[in-house]
């Protein structure tokens, strides 16, 4: 019986954590925190971009960048920091 309770508790905890992350990602709008800004800026700079501004919008990090004189917007997943779209 205790194994079932442990399994149920782990499942509930996992689902609540996933739900909380999803809610933050979906409702987050505005400024990106300092630690994430530093990571994203370093990542995009290594890829040759000059980062002008970062925002949270529609559950994604929006990075306004310049590369080779061309401006574009790069969208990143706020959890994994993977680029999901590059407009420009």
C-alpha cells in the first residue's frame, strides 16, 4: 500500500510542477530575469548576433537582434532556451 501512495504522490508532484511551469510560460509577459538575460545574450552572441532587447511574450523569449547589419527577432523557449523561430 505504501508503494501506491508513493507513486501517487510522485505523480501528483510531477503534474503540479509541469502545470506550474506551463502556467508561468503561458502567462509570462514583460521583462526577462537577469540570469536568463545573461544566458540568452551569451548564447546568441556566440552565434554572431548582437542582442538589443529581450522580452517575454506569448510564452516565449523574444530577442531583438542584429547580425550582419540586418535586424531580426529570435524566439526562444524559456525553459530550454532553444531557438524555436527566427524572423528576419
